[in-house]
């Protein structure tokens, strides 16, 4: 598998990782045990890496739809984080 196979998913990977950092920081602010948070975060990153690596060949034909759904989810979670930080939610 070369880089070109993953290229359609690159924006989703980048912004997904940024969103993971935002959600992790929210967990720290909420007082979650940092060791548990780090363990769960690492577990999910490895899970998504394996799923993405193994599922790319199947998912490549749906890359545009997957990128839209993932981008929308990242947008919604980012808005939730911002509104929560402002005390609106």
C-alpha cells in the first residue's frame, strides 16, 4: 500500500487528530484521570489505524462520502467543544 491510496483520506486524518487533541483536553479539564484518558486515547488511535489500514482497499470507492461524514462529525464536535467552553451548552 502506497501513500497514493491514503491520499483521499489525508484531510480527514489530519483534522481527526486535531479533534482528538481537543477532546482529550476537554477530558483533562473535566477532571478525568489522565492515565485512563491516555490509555483510552492510545487504544482508539491504534484501533482506527488498524481499521483504516485494513479497510482502505474496501473504503476507497466511498472516499468522498466517508470524508464528508467524517468532516461533518469533526465540525459538530468542534462546535460542541467551542459552545461548551463558552458556557452555552
